């Protein structure tokens, strides 16, 4: 990322948001019970707090306050109020106007044996912190099947010559900041309104590996015909989530 030289305080607000969809195939009642246990354990408020803390530290922020809540039968929400430390000469500014939040939406009533777990994450910062620094980390952590990513920049700052600036880096597509590994894993579409500093990318898994979608069972115990039907069903669900069509 190429940074633009600025004069004085950076008043831009940069927001990066994700909707991450992760699918599981639940072929019997035991798989459903295992899924509920898996979701409640892995995506509880305490674990999500650890995840958001890692994100905060990765962008160079400090945690000011944490609010977290688990829900019944499933789901959790966590919000971190963070500050950045921006050093200019001998001045250290604490900017208490940044936050990270996550909300989870487990599928408690799977349709056609497929449960869809969704997590929404929003990282909003002002000043020199860039949320794009944690783009790959968040995607790696969730290993989601379909991902919607939005990045927007609001506010105004000034360049060294005193001219107004409405964005502080040269950005074409969010996907330009994806790691080479993720580019091979996902199919990617970009839809931007660059004149309004709005950027959107959609990602979907390029390959379905059936074992990744099963809990407590393995594909070696399934017939080839059954495996093929399950794989086609999962691929169809992923395509519908990606295109937002049934």
C-alpha cells in the first residue's frame, strides 16, 4: 500500500466489514448435536474476544473497553473500543474513536442437511491505522466458504500542500491485498465505486473438499454416489450465497 504524505492530523475514518459464511453438512441427529457443540465452543464470546484482541494488536491498536455476550441457544457478540498511538515528533495522540465488533449467526434449523454459519465483523478506525492490514488474518481464521467484504473511507484530511484529501492510500481493489495463497483458494469478484471511496469484493471457495464439511464422519464411509450428491448440494449452496440468488 502506497501512503500519501499528509499534513497534520489524519481525520479519515476507514471501515472494513465482512460477512463470512461457513457451511457444514449434517447427515443425522448426532451430526446436528456435534455441530451445536462445535459452534458454541469455537465461536463463544471468550474465543471471539481473543480473535478481536489479536486483530487490534495486529493493526497497532490498544484495547480501551470490551463488551461481550453469549446467546442461547447459539451465537455471540463482542465489541472492542480501541485507541491508536500515533507519534508525530514528541506528540502521542490517543484516538478513542475506533472499534472492532463481531456478531455470529449460527443456523439452528438446517435446510436439506446443510447448516450455514455466518459471522459479521466490522473494523472501523480513524487516523493512521489501516484495517486492511488484517484482511488476510481474518479470512485465514474463519476459512469461510463465501465472503462479502466492504471497505469505505469517509471524512477529509489534508496533504502537505494543504489540498483536501478524501483517501490516504492508492486503492484499486480490496482483493489486491489478498495473499497469494488466498487468491488460489477463492474465486473473486470486485465491484467498486472508487469515486465515492467504496470498495466491495466477493469471494467463494474454488474447490469443495467434502471432508471439510462433515463433523464426526469421513467420506471413506460413504459411497461415491452419495459423495457426489453431497458435493453438488454444497456447491449449489455456495453459489447461491455468492450470487444472492436461489
